[in-house]
C-alpha cells in the first residue's frame, strides 16, 4: 500500500522516465507504423514522385508515407495524437528539472517546446492537400523552432555525462544530416536525377529518428523524478531547487560561458533590437543612394551632374571642427532623427527631389554613426555593441532583400503599389532611434580609448574604405556572389535560392569570429586566408568559386569589429571621413569597369574587376596593419575588465546581440524554405504545342518615375502569356543598381525557369532568359567588342513538348562602334548557323531592316528568318527563327515602365515554317491568338501599336 502523508493520500507513484518512454514509443509507432502500412498497401504509389517511380525510386519519403492515403494516414494521426500527452508532460518535466532563479532560459525553452508540439499538430492534421500554405507554415515553424529547442536543451542539460554525450551525438547528427538532405533534394528537384529522391528519403527518415532520439535522452534525466498522485483538495506550492547547468558550469571561467550566464532583461534586449534596427536603416539608406543616382545617367545616357550626390557620405569630415563635433556627439539623437528624412523620400514624387532628400538622409546617417562610434570609444564593450548593431544591420538588410526578392521594402524606389513597407519602416525607425540614443558613453568631451593610441589614422581610414566597400558591394545582397560564379545550365554551383541563406549564415559566423576571437581576426594569417578567398571568387566559377565567396564573407564580417574599433580611437574626421571618400572612389571604379564607354578615361578601367578586388584587399590590409599596432591584449589586467572579457554586464549585453543574430539566421533559413522554387511549370497553351516568345529591354527595372518596376513587368508578361522571354539591360548586381536581381521575382511569381546570363563580373549590362520550358543546357557568350561595351549572349537549349529548341538572347553593341557590331553579327550568325535544332533569336541588334548587319543576322550565313520582313520600323529589337512555324507577331507599347517596347512572336513546335502571307485572325485557331486585352487603348498603357493589332501568318 502506498504511504500516507498528512496533506493527502498518495494513490499512485511512478518514475518520470516512463513519460520519456511513452513519448518515444508512441512517436516511433506513429512514423514506423505508417511506413509499414504504406509499404504494404500502396508501395508503388508512395514511392512515385513527379519525375520517377519504381524501380528508379524505391523508398518513400516521410511526407508521402504519412500523407493523404488511408489507412496509413490514420495510423500516423492516431499515434501522434496519443504522443501529444506525453509530449506536453515531457516539456513540463524538463522545465521543472531545469528552472532556476535569475534565469529565463528555461522559460524560453519550455515555451519553444510547447510551440513545437502545437505546430507538429498543425502540419499533422492540415495536410498539403487540405491547405498547402498552412501545412508549409506549420512545418517551417516546427523546423525553425527545432534549433532553439536543441541548443536550449544542450545549454540546460544537467550534470550527467551520459545525457550530455548522447544529446551532442544526436544533435550533431541531426544538423549534419541537413547538408546531404538538401543536396539530394536539389539533385531531385533541380537536376531531376533518377534515384536522388530515394536517397533524400533515407536522410529525411534519419532526421525523424534523430529528432525523437534527442528527446528520448530525457529518460536518464527523469529517473531521478518521481510523479506522485495524491488525493488532496489544495495545490502544492513547493519549490524545487534548480539543477546546476553543466555546460555553463564547465565554461564559467571562459568568455563564451559568461555571455549566456545570468538573467534576461527585456529592457536590455529592446535596446539591442533598437540598435540593430538603426543599423538596418543605415544600410537601407546607403544601399539606395547609388540606385537613385544611377537613374539620372541612365535616362541622360551620359554624365548628368547628379552623380556628385555620391559624395554625401563623406560628411564625417565635418567632425574635424571640434565645437561641431562636441555638439553632434551631445545631440546625436537629433542627428539620427534627421537622418530618417531619407526614409521619408518615398513621399517625394519628383526623382530629383527624392534623390536630394535621400542624399541628405545618408549624409546625416554617416555623420551620426561616425559620431556614435567615436563617442563610445572610451567604453570598449559599449563600442562593441554599436559595431555589432552596425554589422547585424547589414545582415538584416540582406535578409530583408532575400525576403523581398532583392528589393529592400523601405527603399525610396518602393511604395505601396510595388510592395513597399515604407510607412512601417519609418515608424519603427523613429522608435528605434528614441530607444537606442537614450545614452552614450561620452557627453561630448574627448574621452580617450583605453590602451595604446599608436597607429596611423590614415591607414585606419583606408581600412574602413576597403571594409565598407566589400560589405556593400558583395554582402548587401545574398545573391550577388552567387551570380558571380553562375555559368548557366546544367547547374554546377549554388542557386540564389536556397543558397543565399548559406551566404547569410556565413555572415553571422564571421561576426562571431570577430567578437570572440579578435586576435585571430586581426592576424595576418587570417588576412591571407581572406585574400585567397577573394582571388578564388574573382577567378573561378561554380562551387569552387562560391567557396571563395564564403571565405571572403566570413573574413569581411569578422573584420568589422576590429577595423571600426581601431578607427574609433582616432579623429573621426580622418578615419571615417577619409574612409568614405576612398569608398566612393572604389564605388566609381566599380562602375567604370563596365561603364567605360560613358566616362572620361573609362577605357583604363575596362573589365578590371581584378583591379578593384585587389585594391579592396590592399586597403583592408592597411586597416589590419593599423589595428595591429595598438592591440590591447586580454592578458593586460588594466584593460581586461573594460574590454568586457570578464565583465559580466558586458558579456550579458553581448548575449542579446547573439540572440538577435540567431533570430535573423533562423528567419533567413525559413525564407529560403518558403522561396524554394517548385520547378513544376506549364506553358500557357500546351495542347496546341504553342510557344509565345518575347524580347524586352527593361532599363534596369527602374521606370520613368524612378519606381521599381518588377510588379508592373510581371503583370504584362503574364497577360501576354509569354512562355519564353528574353530580358536585356537586366544585370543589376552593382552598387549603382542596388545589387538587385529582377529575374528572381519574375521567375518565382510567373512560374518560370531562369538563366541570369553572364554574371556581374563579366562586365556587361546583362541578358537574361525566363522560360516555362525546362532549360536543358545554356552557354554564356561575350561577343567580340574590341572598342565598345561588351555584348552578352545566352545560347540555351529548351525542351519544348518533347523536342529540343535553341533560344538565343543577345544584346548588340552601341551605334557608335560599327566595327564591334559587325564582328558581333558574324559571331552570332555562325553560332545560329551551327545548331541543327529549331531556333529562336530574341535580340537587340541596332540595325535597320534589310540593311547592313541585318543581312548577316538574317539569311544564309545564319540560317535564320525574320519574324516579319515587312516590318520596316525597327532599329533595336528583332525576333528571328528557323525550323518552326511562325503563326503570329505583335508589338506592345511599354507604358512608363522602360524606354523600349515589347515584341512578341508565336510559334508552333513540330510544324513546317510556313509562308509570309498575312491572314485574318478568324483563320487562326483560338488557342493561337493574342490576348484581346491589349486591343484599342489596351490596359495600363500597354496596347498593340505600330500595326495597331497583331499579325498572323499562314
């Protein structure tokens, strides 16, 4: 009989380990039971995927097993429902076991555990067939919460060698399995490799087993807990002593342990969030400035005079005036608030006024941040916090662009009609400034930094120039360096989605290295590693080139705490003023390497990305030299506390920025999952074997009124029912174009494959291809251009209705360089002539019909025919073809999106070429006709023009 106590009768007792056993057995029964039933009853159906079935694929994925088929779905749901009870009990016991005074980490972990349990129910009972979006939302939420749950349990794991050992094994195996899982998923989804999905399925099942096994380790922890059921009417108010945190106990004398020790403060965490948001606003405004300046030479086709606005970043030079420096430091809040006028610029309709307003905001923002760094130099841990916020602001800006298809939602080129979040961004910025500028370490007086002040301020300024330029040109968008190493299909390197998240993870890793290992970050050994990474990125493509990009990413982010803290020791007018001045020169050089035809002395910089990268690394080396000359080593007890290495308050402060970093990286991972393309696209008129192809020069996705034009472009492309479209002037991966990629949004929203074309390190204005049909192979060409700008071309082979068809997208050189254009016409003509497959050319030729180079592009030399030889009113855009039946041709006005019309052709695969006889629309099958939407006045400024209606051919 159970013992009795005065506060009630004990009616039952059992060990807490049975909670763990019940959870593990029920959970495994749910998954394995569904697997056994599914393979017994529906084996061939559940191993079938969108590309292959048995015998190429012979093992089912988790989702296929527990999905919609009866009875395996019911088996899974019954057991997973039973699992929920032990699951909630497990989370509760873990909280009781690990809670302790002055620590909110157990509370946080318990909340995450409950959240994971609820989201598990979400994706279990809402299948992808029921509601695909909500199923994905629940699934992504569950996976994202797995990381803090795993790390939190490791941090709170009691002093038990066995449990800690098993948790590390299972957690390490879980996250290690993600790498091959993603690899084989891409092999299946992108490359369509037979059998890849089966291998992916094994890794997916491994993840399930490891996830459950990680929680099963609690069976050892709960052995010491006894659950007692008493017959009482009151509620026990006993308090259990907290179990000592084994991990932090072991690390208590080390910096990494001090960071996460102690309690959690909402006030301090809000301060950190406000700081990071201020950094986000700075990078948002800085990255928009070049884009606004670019609008003017773009429309003037030459130097406009507005280019001088790039120099507004040198405003920190004003801090050379001591009384002004005193006032700015004491009133830095006002300066930060004035900087927010840059976010207000979207309200200005005039492009000129929008540029001036944004430029003033950038001017004040650069001044404010330089003053802030200088003011905090006397308190290294506070300076580190500001630098962390500055660097995390760049990461946040890149993640925002990752989420919004490479546009920043608070840029001045954004507003509500094209997806801008300007008003919300401004409101949050005001609150962030008011919160983060409540106090600084300096009241305006020159309080010196601890330690030696040796080192050259000029070298420190050069270091800042290289650092800021590398951060802006390479890291302000997660897809920039991926497109540097892109060489077309088949895919042999990273993709903007999902691998952009890998770049963002590398940024976070680099910042952690800079914060926790500063001596290594400033070492010449690490500088050599970073330089090798820069060389590999510049000289190589595919995965190897991307490995260089990741190395460069880690190095640049690790340097930010080192070089900025070094510069803050000296006069900000010298370091930050000179830094931004040289940064501007690098920005101009970064433009001249491709815009050499439009600037004085431009040919000297022609196609020299290597020179710009070399200069960047040399300037960074100057900064490393300056930082090395006044290092304050942690062994010096005089400055040890000030540096925060043993200061609990400083370490606690650092932890909030690391929490923010963790949150940002989780967000990046979730975005990558949500944006992963389906690669399951269907042409508009498949029964007729119809191909609708178009060519459009998109003027770098800035419309006539300086708004980003992707959404307007999307609408007209969709309404014209284009299956294949060539885009010219499409390379936006430069500072002056905002480091954007219009093709990402268009491809994902329209459901199309995309080839970006020659990357930003190929020194062209860009050519891109979007296709509803799979791109089997593509080759990028840089056509002969001895004098003028480089002419890019894409030669792609598409699988159209079971037949291979070649599509060429080409942008010829300018009118001023006739010899270039002649050589280019001969090169492309040979390229088209040599292919035996049916072909379509979507091009910008710069020639009159029936004259000059036209006769090289059209005729025996190329084997190509003009879509309409009678159309005499052309100069730039042309559509040519061979080996296909041309059925229609139309010219559609551009509205205010760009300066060039859209030309569209319709073709039928596996049909003879036909004749040039024009026939009435009534003789054309309905499925082969152009949309009536664009007749007459059309829609939104788009209508059939020149002929005022489409043309059809026999």
